[in-house]
C-alpha cells in the first residue's frame, strides 16, 4: 500500500510539471512578441494540440557522460551551422526494448550564463509525419548532478520550423531515431490553410 501511494505521488508530481509545461508553451504561442506563428495563424490561435499525458513516458534514464567528443556541425533546415558536442548518452528501456539517445550541448549557447547547464535532446520516432511533426521533436534538459537523468517525453515540443518557414532549426541526427512510437508531447501543427 505504501508503494502504491508513493507511485501515485510521483505520478501526481510528474503530471503537474507536464501541465505547467503545456501552459507555459501555450502562453508563449499566445504572446505576439514570442510566438513563432505566422501572423495569419496567430489571429486564430487558441492552444496547441497535445497527446494525452502518459507518465509511462517519463523515464529515469542512466546518464553516461562522454567527455572527449569532438564538436561537430549539426545540420539545420537552412545553411546555418551551429556547433554542438555530444555531452552524454541516455540509456533506458521503453516498450521492453533497450533504447539510447545522445544528448547534446550547444557550444555557442553554453557561454551565456542562463544556458550554461542547458542540454539539448532532438529525436525522431515512428509518429513523425503522422500524428507528430515530420522533422522530429526536441526536449530541453539540464546537466544532471548524478548518473541518472529524467527524460519526460510528455514535454517533447516541435521546432519553430513546424510553424513558420522563417526559422532555422536543427535536424535530429540519425542516431537519435527511436524505432517505436512516442505518442506524448506536442502533436503535429495544422495551419489555418490546412484546417479549411
């Protein structure tokens, strides 16, 4: 009984964090100064569409640091060439399969105090092009203190390129493809024209 109560409390905390994430994202999109939406889409915007929350996709992964990686240029949707370095690996089990995702650090951003602990997790999965954005999704992380890291796929969001062609977005490296569906997080966005 104690175990059940403990798990229920964990789920409740995770759900509160996910709801706060969704609310924060919707606020940003509803703000004319911060929204990546085109002026036409902004006029009709009410809220982003999210998959149903599922805390089974809030994963405590083993975090393996990879300190001697060579910086590289991550491909983007334009000719922009941001420099990243593989900071570590997240290893976990999902749908009874061992999974691994590389976690990156933007070498330009890390010089800014507010981003010095920021890590970037771009990934693709089998929902891309169907119920989620074709180009994959992103998760924001911070450098963990120990050898585990929480990856909550419920907080996976679309790159700004999903909303407007005026943005340049990183393309998730091939090694960060999950050969399973991740049916949580932000769904594919439909523009005003597509909704007609």
